């Protein structure tokens, strides 16, 4: 069976096509990424602008062609924070379906956390440790207290990287100041802990894992200590903005959102005295595949 999942995030759109084997495992046949930052429109004006819509249509046509090329039997396209907040989402969703025949489901923050949790549990297996699952997206951040199959806490916060950058620009301050204020305002809503380890998902955390290999020259990249992450953050802060993309080998749409993401991860790890974070390289798109199965 061949399945396709499309994760329509606030910073980019990602498609993965897999072939599922009889034992439930799968082989990736195609990965596709569209650099469309929906959050730049929505978190500023509350709307998906017409020029962005004009980029979305051909993007979904390309992904529909991928589905046909690989003879996909089932497809699940899910949209998260940016589409949730967009006032004009209904006509945009209708236009995408009309041109590509791809139907998009706009899911809640709770459903998003649930799908991410499915992917993480499949990737790391069951253990008796109390884990803090941190998913940092472009529009939202999902925090989950996980122990094996038990869920003690799960909540979505509007702290995503693209959203935080937009708010910082609006108030003429830094993303770190915005996050610091939000953490203080929501202190009573945060999980209680304690936690043995953190688990990080999302594009920013995956980029951190790559930085451990490429910048720190250390492995394995599936586990990053607090001190290693602090070293990456300090080096990033000392590097001129214009030089960061080349020095750290980051895409243009990653280089600005990763700094507040690292800051938030370090802040949470320090708050709960967590010494290491696992980065399994899985996330929402994998959870979507599991939900199809």
C-alpha cells in the first residue's frame, strides 16, 4: 500500500510518500518540500494573501502529480496553526481542492499533539521515564507529559517561531523577549514535571540535530545535551545575521526561526532541570501516516 501525507505548517509545507510493508513498517519513496511561509501573512494580518494563494495552487498541483506518479492509494493533508487562524481559510481550501483535488483537514492543536505523540511513541518505543515532548512549529508549540502510553498533560500554545517573529517585529523587540513574557504569563498552565528527558520534534529540532553533527562535529545527533545546545546557541548569537545561513548551513526559511526555537528549548530544559533532549527525527507527517494505517 502506498500512502501520502502532507503537513501544511506555518513555515513550510512537507509531503512524504511511503510504501507500507506487511509488518506495518514503511519505506520512504518521495520527500517534497514547498517553501511557503503561510504564517508570515496570517500572524500579521489574519489572512492568506492573494500572492500566497497564487503560490499555493501550483504547489498542491505538484504534490497531486507526486501522488499520481507514485500511485498513492490514500492521501491525508493536514493544516495546522496558520490555517487555523486564517479568516479566509474556507475559500482558500476550496480553491486548492478545485485545482488539485487534494482535500485539506484543518486540525486542532490537541489533534496535532495527538498525531505527533503517535509518531514519537512508534519511534522511541515504550519506556517508564517521564518525558517532556516538545514540538516547536511555526505557529504553535505543543507540550506533552508522556510516560510510555500514559498521557498526564498535553497543551498547545501560540508560541511558534514564525508567529513569535511577527510579534517581535510588531512590538519592536526580540523574539526572546516575546517568549519570556509568554512563559511568565502562562506559568500556571505549564506541566508540573519532573522529567527525566525531553523529546524534541518539528523542523527546528531536526535542524538542531543536524547542527550537532555539522557544527559541533559530534554524534549521535539523536541526543543533544543541554551544554551542547547552549554551545550552538552561543555561537549562533555571536554570528552576524547575514553570515548565519552559510556558517551553519541552514535554509533561508530556517535561519531566522531556529534562534527563538533554541532559546525556548533551553529555557524549558533549564526550568525542569532536563540534561538531554532526544530528537528522533519524526513528527506530524509520520503521525498522519500512522493515522491512515
